[in-house]
C-alpha cells in the first residue's frame, strides 16, 4: 500500500499545478499514480485544463486519419499493381502459372478488403462525434 499523501506532497502538488504541469507530469514528478493525483487535486480544489487534453486528442485523431488515408492509398496502389500482374502482361511472355494467378488473386482480394476497412474507418471518423463521446467518457461528461 502506498504511503499516505502528506502535507509536503500536497504543497508540491499545488506548486506543480500552479506551474501548469499536467496530471501525468505531476504524477511522474511525485512518483504517484495519476489516480492519486486526481483524487488529491480534487480534494484541494485543483482542476486540470481539459482543453489541452481535447487539443492533444484531436491532434492524435488527425494524425491517425492521415495514416489511415495513407494506408487507403497504399491499398489502392497495391490493387493496381496486382491487377497489372494479372491482366497487363507482355503477350510474348510465358503465361503465369495457375499457382501465381491464384496467389495474385488472393493478394488482390486482401488489398480490396484492406481498402474497404480503411475507407470505412475514415468515413466514420469524419464527423468528430466519436472524439466528443470519447472525451465525455474520460471526463465523466463534464
């Protein structure tokens, strides 16, 4: 069981909070869990700026959307390359083996499924309501 949160730690919590440190930064500085910091900050009437959390979350969501868009684009490129392997080959070349055709067809299907998943995720995340619901859940609707 952790040691009680003494007066010196409470004072240090007030000081670090006044300096604008986040809940996680204070927890790390004091060697306490984020939950303990939240509990004592609340008892001391201290609150943390949720706008910074919201901005950081929105930035992460934007970064994730950018990565999903890149994955979606990569899936399209891979589909195009695989289709070229299947259908746009040199007429003077030997035909591909049945095994190679089956492998390319499976790869094409996998790339199509990836594209559908990434595009669905991108479309579902566009309105930002999921971000608001997530933040409300984290903050207890405050």
